[in-house]
């Protein structure tokens, strides 16, 4: 597994786990980044048919496959 930060541009991956805790985890989950959600990485992240800008530090807490 790798983190969302390591995914090359143009790839589509599936979220396996959000490793953050507390308010950070709540914010990530509230944005729709939950287990089993497919994500396409472009300049932004496409999730649930909308574009999402995500900090690299936050993307590092999301495990994908």
C-alpha cells in the first residue's frame, strides 16, 4: 500500500484507510474521503464527482491501493 501523496498524477486508486486521528480525521472524512472510495489524482483529487484540493500533509495520512 502507499499513501495518497505518493500516487502519480493520472492514476485512480481506492482508499483503504484514513490513518489520521482527532479533528484531522474528522475533516478528511467530512470531505468524503472514506474507506472504499475511488479517487482520481489530477492537479486536484477527484472524489465523488467533485474536485478537491488537499494538502500534501493530509494526503500522507490516507492509505490507498
